[in-house]
C-alpha cells in the first residue's frame, strides 16, 4: 500500500468517524423528542479491489444510517393511544354533562345539588307534591295555592334548564367533531405529502429518509388519536391508511401521495358516500357520550316529564271539563309548562269545590308506583325513577373513570416498551460519542504520520 493510498484510507476513515459523531450528536439532541427514533451508523467496506500488487481492501466508509424502529410497537402505541383518546374524550363530555345536570352524581347513591346550584330536581318534585298536600288541608287558601304554582313553576324551570344544559353539551360535541374532522384532513394531507417525499428520497436507498419517517409516524399517531385507522407499508416505503365503513368495508384515506377528504354529516364521519364506523379515537369518544349516556339521561328526563304531566292532569282534571294543571302538549323536559289558564284563584276554587280531594289525590302521586308494563312512562315512584336515572349516569361515569385510569397505564407501558427500543439512551450515546471521538483522533493521528512520511520523502528527493 503506497503512502498516497494510506492518505486516502485515513481521510475516508476520518469522514466515517465524523459522520458517526454527527449522528450521535443528533441522537443526544433528540433525547426528549417523543417522536424521534434512535439512529445508528452502519460502517463497512466495499468488495476487495484487484490491483497489480494483488487484492486491496477498500477504505472504511459510513454506508448507511439505520433507524431503530419496531413496526409492531409503533402500531401498538398508535392503537392504545387511540383507545385512550376515545375514553378521555367521553369522560370529559360526561363530566361536562354532570356539571350541566347541576348535581354531583355517583353510582349507587342519589344525586345531590352541586355547590352554588339550586335545589335538585328531586327536591323540586318533592316540594311540588308537599305543596299539594298543604293545599289539601286548606283548599280555599290562596297562599297555599300560590305556593303550589310557585313550586310547579320552579320544577318546570329546573327541567328546562337541565335539558337545555345537556342539549348544549351535545351541540358542543358536534362542534368539536366538526373541528376534529378538519384536523383529520390536515393530517391526511400531511401523511400523503410525506409519502411522496419518502418515495422520492429513498429511490435506490430504502429506509434512508429517517427524518421524514419520524414525521410520518408522529402524524399517524396524531391521526389515531382522532379516529381509528389501519396502516400498511408498501415496497416503496409509502404508507397506506384506511378506515372501516358501516358495512365493514375498507375505506381508503391515504393511498400513496393522495389523501381523501373526511366530512361530518351531523351524526358521523363520512368519506365520499360512505359512513365510517369508528371504534376508537376522540371522535368516537364524543359520539359515544353524545348518543350514549347523555342522550339516555335526556330520555329519562323526558319520561319523567311525561309521567308528571299525564298523572297530575288525570288527578287534577278527572272529568276532562275543569281544565288541566299542566299544558297537555308539553310532555318533554324542554316543553313542560303549566296550563295557560291556570291561576292561584282557579286552583283554589277547583280544590275547595271538591273539599280538597283533588289536591290530596295529586299529592298521593308522590308515593304511587308506576310501571311501564302497565303503559306508564316510568317504573317506580317519580323520585325513585329520577334517582335511578341519575345513579345509572353516575355508574357510567364511575366505570369510565376506572377505564381511563387502566387504559392510561396500558398506554404508558406500551410507550415505555417502544422507548426502550427506539428511544435515546444517554449512557449508550455518551459511550458511542467517546468511541467515535477516539476513532476520529486516531484517524487524524494516522493522517499526521502519513503526512510526515510524505514530507520526509519529499525532502529526501530534494536532497539527491
């Protein structure tokens, strides 16, 4: 090997160690970057070269950079993150609904009015029947009649307020889904764009566009947090993204460098004419809350309103000729109201004309047990039905809180497993830094020696 060959070999080794130092520094700089996968320089030599003096080993070179990723763990992190996002979104919505309910709820117990809130709906209902009981004792007492009207108005107002608050939560969830759909489209466009860049940069060098792959994986995980998706990687390094429609068919979201557009029809996400059937992600969590526990709670309030209106009117106006207590058409929580012709005077007159029996009969409804099997709107007494409705909501929220805690632990575990594979280890990288630094110094020292030998040869040649 000539000195010039040695000089070339030393320079090549110097370049290789310099590049390794650069990658090690990049790893260290991204130690706290959750979207970064550790990189490793692959060093080696090409095939031996035949020369007049025999075979010569080629120079050391940095041949490629490998991104330390595990496709299975990446997929698991995305999936578990999607489930966590769904549960968290649903939990947040139900907590907002609890605030709208104006009562603190818990499973297995009756509701209680929240701090700063008015009397609970249950106590309003009890107060109404107690007022009827007082009127039954003094049928002609205008003051007692006025109390009945006041309590009935408060009960109606409480139902209106509660139903309106829950409806606002549902409307807010729809607005949130609409906004998330816009974010989904941005992510799909980003993934498609990264696919195109990766395919371009990796021509003849598969897997070399490591930074672009990091960005794409981060976008995939953000997308999974919004909606459930399935991914697949083609031979050209591009990633396909699909979802599932209501019939179980695959719906393409990203195909190479092309992204589909996701819309929201007011109920579900759509792509073209297909309605997506999601299983996780924040959108599905919002849908679960909107159409599940919150709607069930509103249905319960409507059933209670219908039972109160029909039962009280039946007792107050048994013949159908004296006028109703509640407006007959207002049988939902949003529409319940007193009859427009009802006054304290007419109420007192109706009670006193029947020696208080009408007021007493209405008051007895407080302890009457209803049955849906007999055509009633509810099961149990009115207060029991409301307590059970709220308790069921509280049980759902309690179960959800436990699910969020458990799922968060699972996500943390999977993320830690991936971090142990793909994450930057400070001790390991610091050791690599020292190794490459020493190798760089050795290569530099080798070049200095060769340079000195060449200088000596030049001097010897000049002296002859």
